[in-house]
C-alpha cells in the first residue's frame, strides 16, 4: 500500500478508528473506475485493500471496495446521497 495512506490508516487507528484490511486486494467495480478516472492511484489502492474503515462512534467512515461492490453490511449504498438528485433530474 502507498506509504502515505498506510501512515494515515495508522494515525486513524491511534485515534480510535476501526481499520480492517482485506487479505488480498480486490479491484473496484468497472462502473466506479470509469466514473472516476481521476481517482488518485494511492487512494484507489487504499480503497481496494481496505475492508472497513470507520470512526470510533461509527458516524464517519471511508468508502472501500466493499461499499463500492455493495458487499458491506452498511445500510446505505455508497452513492446514497446522490440517488435522490438523479431520480429528481430530467428524464
């Protein structure tokens, strides 16, 4: 993993965050990589290696491959806030 992001994760752990990494890196879905081609490679690597990154009170989190693949136990989709806007837009 990119050293910069590894340090960030370690800092988050020290701050009480829950950080779980996957045993093996899983690629982001094509729909995500096509939509966000400008995603920094280091962040993409982080998202593909992390299973769960959430704050101590579970009110803040980082989206991971599990969220983008709809394989997390989250009650919300990764683009939950965007959906109403898309549904309300012109057809």
